[in-house]
C-alpha cells in the first residue's frame, strides 16, 4: 500500500531548495512514529538532504542513474517498478519527497498524511494539487500544525 507523508504550509510550500522552511520537533516526531518500521521511497535530493538512511526503516532512493550509490539503501531507476511492487501490497510504503517524486506517485497512492504547517514561510518547492483526487477523513490539531488524513475519492 502506497501512502504519502508530507508537511506543507497553507500554500502547499514544502521546501526552499533542499531545506525544509520550518523546524517543528512535534512534526518530526509524528513523521518518525508514523514511518517507523515501514519502507520509505524518496528522491535523491531528499535523501542527500537527510544524508543517510533513517534508522528503523528501509529506504528506497529513486535515481535514474543505476550506478548511484546511496549507502545503506536500495536504489531504483524506475518508479513504475515500485508502483507495481507496492501499490497492492500489504506492506505500508511511505512516499516522502521531494516534489517531483510526490507528483509521480500521487495518482497511485491510497492515502495522504499531510501536516499543514501554520505560519508564512519562504521557499520555492511546492507539493502538487491533490484536492481533486483525495478527500479528508480525519484531522488532528497540534500547536503549530494540524495533521489531515486523506483517502482517495471513489469514482
């Protein structure tokens, strides 16, 4: 099962270059608790901004260079291979960035877990539009953000 986990502001901003525009410990804790023990799919820029595989999770880095070395991670050059492997799997797999990776996987995901960060931030990387494909079913209010859970709309 493919899911997306992301934090964005009210304008869908997710980054400024390879940096996250905010630092909210409670959101990092939510991310860790949600993804622990599961598989993560991320792009090269996201992986390199983290600098290593996250403990307790298998990391798959999508990179179109088959010789790319992501120490301690699986490297995949074809996102459809990952879609075919995990879309109907019992395993929970979190797509976790960046923007181009989110855009590729969005149509194939069953659920979005979005932390909507309060405040105004500067950046140049945005999460793609999703409101036409997904609808909210649960919301959890936090001090500096809210977590909204979405599932795919039925046709």
